[in-house]
C-alpha cells in the first residue's frame, strides 16, 4: 500500500496510474466542494475536472508544507472563483421581504444533503462564494474581499444577505417542500 | 423550548466533512485532457530541441567559415619590405669619352679601386641587412615601419668617366671624395 507521500512523488513524475489513484482518493471530496461553490452539478463536474488537471500540472510546486488535501481544496476553490470572475455580470436585486434575523431552529434545517446543497447553489453567485469562503472554509472577510476583488464591507454585507436568503429558502421549503426559491 | 442557532453555523455543521460521488466518469475526461497536454508538451520540447540544435549547428558552421577566412588572409597587415639590396646603383657600362692612353689608364685604375671599394661595402651592407631581416616577424614589422621613413639618397657623379653612383650610404660617398682628393694630389704632383 502506498503512502500519500509516495503517491505524490509518483504523480510528480507524471505516472498516470498514480494520478488515477490520487483522483479516486479525492474525487468525492473535491466534487462536493465544487458543488458548494458552483451553481449546478454540471458546473461542479467541470470545476472538479479543471481542478484535478491543475493539481496534476502543478503538483511539482507542492513542497510538502501544509496538508496536501488543503492544497488541493484551495486549487478547487480558486478554480471556482476564476470561473465566476470570468462571467461576472451580476447586479443583485434585493428582496425587501428578507428577514433581518438570521437564526433558525435546529430542527428546521433537518433536510436531505441534496436539498441543502441546492439551497446554497441557488444563492446569487457572489453571495454563494462569500458565504462558502467565509462560513464553510474559514477565510477572513479581508481575504474574501481580496479574492473576489470587492471591498471588505461588501463581503460582510454579502455574507449577511446570503444568510437571510438561506433562511428565507429554508422556511419556504419547510412550508412547501416541492418548491425552492432562490430569493433573488 | 426553542433552540435557535445562526443559519450559517447550522449549514456549516450540516455540510462539513461530507462527500458526494460524481455522476459521470470524470477520470476519462481528465485522462484524455492529460494525454493531450502531454502530447503538446512533447511537441514543444522537440521544437525547442530542434531549434537549439539548429542554432548550435549554424554557430559551428559560421565559426568554421570565419576561421577559414582568417587562414586565407595574410597574417601581416603591411607588406614586408624587401631587403635594401639595390639602394645604390652602379652604372657598369658608362659611356666613356675618348681619351688618350695615359688618361685611360688613370681612369681604369680609379674605376677599379672604386669598384673594389664598392663591392666590399656592398657585401658587408648586404650581409648585415640579411641578418637583420632573417630575424623575428616583430623586427620585420619594425622594418616595414622604417620603410615609411624619409631616406636621403646620395649621388656621386664622376665627371671624368661620367660614372654615377647613387646610394643612401653617406660613408661610401665620403670615402670616394677622399679617394678623389688623393687622386687630385697625385695629379698635382704629376
């Protein structure tokens, strides 16, 4: 059985079997990460594919500092951001009926994973990215602002708005399970 | 009792450490893309290698042509001066005016003596010059430079036998003048 270090070394030598092994090992993690950052499954698959190709191309630059999984996750996130930046057209229209309070009862969020992912995917692109970067992956607002080329205050405001939209959608889904609404 | 929590935190908890299997076979696409890139990379490597090879080859050819041309070219920038062997000329067949026998004898003796003196001087001068010019190229180059210098040519004309001597050697002329003077002295005594 190969250790991860050996697998990485073999991938650095462009060994196709090792690359396939690495893909099998991390494909589900990176695909799920892409699902959170992308609008739909097709986009998430494209993003995962692009991320793996970049990983195999740049694996020589990985010097073993920090977790390898973390390094791969960052590449996947940056790929999603790059995609978003390349087709950035949005001017988000706010709904006036959004709830100010962003807290919710724990029981209300007891939904299947697929539904929760769908709610996140339906957020406007910038909100989704800010929410994922800040909430899910631990980036600071300053880092988010730098990554998305927005101001820090915009990042904070987008994060708050994203939570309001999520709460709205959760409540709507609870009331009418067949229908979800992205709120934008 | 109500247990309200921030929706962001709740989502984070729900979606943390989850994985989903992709529906399509992504590896096939990735494999195809990697193979294509590999092909492209190899093509680039080859074109670089060929380019560098062509550069090196043309450099070698160019340098060999240059060195060949250098070999064909004369090594000296200035033409070498030939040894100054004919710096003075002796008109060996002078037109001698008709004179009486005593005059003729006297003239013949004078010419003989002069010729002998000249031959002796000639030989020594030529020998010295030959030795000098058989030395190193640097000395030759210096001699070349000397050939550009101004030279004084001395001419001796003997009115008695219409002989002309042309030389850069002043000592030779001086010796002839002394010789003439002695002749004059002899003449006066006679």
